[in-house]
């Protein structure tokens, strides 16, 4: 089962990277992470990004069987992602 542990470690590293509030991807600007973290039932897991609704809450998202995620319709706990500032060349 070393593969499962490595996959989990990579997901946790990606989540920690996104929790800083910055991203390198323009398409992810303004999106937020599910506050359910490891319990998120989205097919993308705990690194799933969502566009907040007008009321500031996350949209409904479900697992493959149709069960609602614990973070669905909740307020996000992380700020909307912003582009990482460019670092000046030395």
C-alpha cells in the first residue's frame, strides 16, 4: 500500500500549498477549498476547488453515490485564491 500513502501525502501537500491563498493557475483565481478537508466526498477529494455562490457559500457537491459532502453549502474557511506574485529575477 505504499502507493496509497504517497498519493495521500501528495494531496495533503497540494492542499497545504493552496491553503496559503495563492496559486500559479489563472483558472483557479477566486476559487476556494472545501472546508470538510479529508472528509470531502467530491470525486476530487480534499483538493477540490469551488467557485463560491453569490451568498459566499460553497455549492452543493456530492460523492459518486449521491451523498452530500459535509462542506456543501458551508462558508469556506480559506480565502479565495489569488495569483502568486511574480518574483523578480536576480
